[in-house]
C-alpha cells in the first residue's frame, strides 16, 4: 500500500496495513458503518455531476473520505456545501 497520510487522515485511526486496493476491506478496516458510507455517497450524488461523483466515490481514497465523514458526523459537525 502506498501511504495515505495527510489532512484526510488526521485524527483517524488508520491501520498500518490499510488496503486501499480493496474497498470493502478498507471500509471494514476503518470501521466505517454501511449507513455512514451510503449517506456520504448520497450527499455527493446530490451535489456533483455524475462523472465527478463517480471519480470521487470510486477513488482509492474513497474509504478515507467515508471514515472522515463518519468522524465529523459523530462529533456533531455539519456538512455544508458552499
């Protein structure tokens, strides 16, 4: 795995053996709940054109984005698009 460190992973519990090449495994490793992942994908679909939505949700870093979104939601953060 290539290292995926930076702002997207701050305050996340990222396992050393995170497998971003296997989306289902990465989501499980990051302890992303299915409901949180589905909500993130729905939000992205609402605001982005289909092509960009597919690129974002299908990217290798998609599981990290889902983990970040779940963490923000748990901390009572808001998700606004400006």
